[in-house]
């Protein structure tokens, strides 16, 4: 008679007994209610006791609603952005894609600035329409990019992060 026992641990142990070791198996068996003999199983510790479970909660508060924080023609509010928008708006568009959380190659695709503007308006619940977004981007591209950069910076400043950590002992 041959018996194989495999335990469910990372280091699986296999025990084989032959006919001459039947006596050892008989000595290590226990009875059950129906009279059957079962091999005795030792309790195995699968996890070690630790310090406990750490729970971390992060709360983000984002300002939403209302109008754009700055107007389309409010170029004097941020002189650096205004200068970059006038000289190299494509570089400013790449910076906008990065701040928005998109790939830096996104501004190379046609219509991407328009899509980001609609996304900013939807994300922050800014009042307006797709028609207004299209007009701003395609008629006043550098001004629209500058406005979106200013909006992203303004909205990112108003986010509040609250981090709390709790340790539950086991």
C-alpha cells in the first residue's frame, strides 16, 4: 500500500509510506464518529503574528463648479505663461497635457487641445458648452492654452489632502 500526503504550504512536504510502514500509520491514526481511521494531522501555522493591519485614508477635496477662474483675455495675471503662450504655445500645450495627466505626445494629435479643454471643463464642473470650447481653441489657440494652464494651477492649489493612518493590533 502506498499513501501520498501533500500539504498546502509554500514548501510542500510529501510523505510516502510503504507496506512495512503501515504500523507507523496505524499508530498515528485517529478515529472518527463513523468508526473510520484517519491519519492524524498536525496543526500548521500559515501566518506569523504581526503588529497589525495599517489602514491609510486619503481625502481629496477639489473645488468644482462656477466659471473659469480667469478670463480668456486675462493675460497679465501670469506673465510667464503669457510669454510662453505668445512665443511657443506648443510647449505650453505639452505642459498642459502633463498637468492634466495625459501623455506628453497628446498635443501632437489634431483636436487634442480641444479635448483637454472639454475635459478640464467637465472635471471641474465649469459652466460652458462644447461650442464655446471649440471657438476658444480654434480662434484663440494661444489664449485658450494660457487660460487652461492658469485654471489647472488655480484648481490644483485649492485641493486639500488629509491623510490619516490607523494601526489595528491583532
